[in-house]
């Protein structure tokens, strides 16, 4: 089955307009060599064509292509799942549960649960070890906690987020408890390769000491409106903060600290796959590979 490159909304609807086609596509992605039992792994299965299910000839477990995945026990038609996935990867500033509700004609609760399961899949394959090379910009920002009648210097109710951007490469975003030296150095150590060429930051003293024999550390002083010295700047990571804050203000309006990491993983995954022509297919694979997540666990 051909991959889904150069996909637009109309071609998506034309191609996946019925449930049988959606099921068939998921089966090809999950079991390219034929269906296998998710419980015992036996490839000897019998198809129950009238119910889009399979029966394992070994352990007698009855399953479908969505069993044990994030799609598990969904009552939402797969064609609506496919449209929701497309909307989330194509919406540069994100799409709210309310907008998803109106677009798909579903309840707010269903839309909210749907969006969070897709975000869960976006963060399902966490990066292991330092992955940023070359020139890396690092910065931190505060999100949330907006209060009427309180000045911009107020930090009550706000949450720190750290970000690292490889020039012309990928990003890493993470909620952090504070901007102490130990916290930011730990963030850099986990995401920036030890032999990267340079780390560019602002004047925050917590970044001092990030240089070593392989990596230089250079700064710009935003307090005196110093934005660029040669190629030293943090404009790339500042652009990521602009995307994050526009999505919060313009699309989501507000997000909870509890779920902040999922929103960061959504932005991170969409940004890192911005030149990937197979974003839709690759996200479907993540949804298949990710474990089911229950509504009660999300709201607990």
C-alpha cells in the first residue's frame, strides 16, 4: 500500500472515507507480514470478517487491529480519528478540543480525550541520550499564570519551560521546576551532545560553565537590547517560544500544568517533523505502538 506523502484534507477524505479502508490501512501498518495475536504472538489466526476481528488459533484470544493500542475500545469511527490526526499535524499553532468538537461533530469530552491520546502518541518514542549537535541555542521561558491587574513581572502560577534548538535541526522542550544552574545544566547535559560546536544563550548566570574543551559558550545580553553578535543569537529558540505562546493564547486559551508536557511534546514532534512528507503515516504508527490510555487516568 502506498505511503501517505503529499496529503491534504480532501485527498485524506477521498482515500479514507469508509471504515473498511481505514481498518485495512491500519492492518498493513501494524502487521505488514500478516496479523499476529497481540497476547501470545501467534501468527495462526482466523479472520472474523463480519466484525473486523481476528481469533487466535493458539490462545483463542479475540482481537482487532486496534486492540492494545491507543485506539483500543474507541467508539469513534476511524475515519474521524484520521481527520483529527491530520488536523493536529497540520495546525501550526495547535487545535483546541472545542474546535475539534465542532469540526468532527462530537462531544467536548470525546474531543478532549481524542486530542490527548494523539499527543500521548507524539511523545511515545522519547529521545534517548544527547541528540543535538553543531550550534545549539538554549533558553527558558515562563508560561501560564496570567492574571488581570498584575504586572508582567508576576511569576505566581507560572511554569518554567526549557528549550534547546539545533540550528536548522531539531528541538527539545521540557517543563522544569526552576532556572537554577543545576537544573539548566542537567537539561543541557541530557539533550546537547558533549562534542557540539557551540551553545548560545542569553545572559542568565545559570548558563555559566556550560563550555568545555569541545564546546564554546557564547551569549547575548537581552537586558541591554543586544540581540545578535555575528551569528551568536537565540532567535531560533525565541521563535519556538512564539509558536508555543501563540498556540496557548490563540488556540488553547489555557492549559493545565498537569498536561503541559503533552502540549510540549506535540509542538516538539510537529516541529521536528516539519519536513517529513510522511508525518501522517508515522504518527499512525506511533498510535499503534503506544499503549492504551484511559480517560480516568488522564483526569485523575
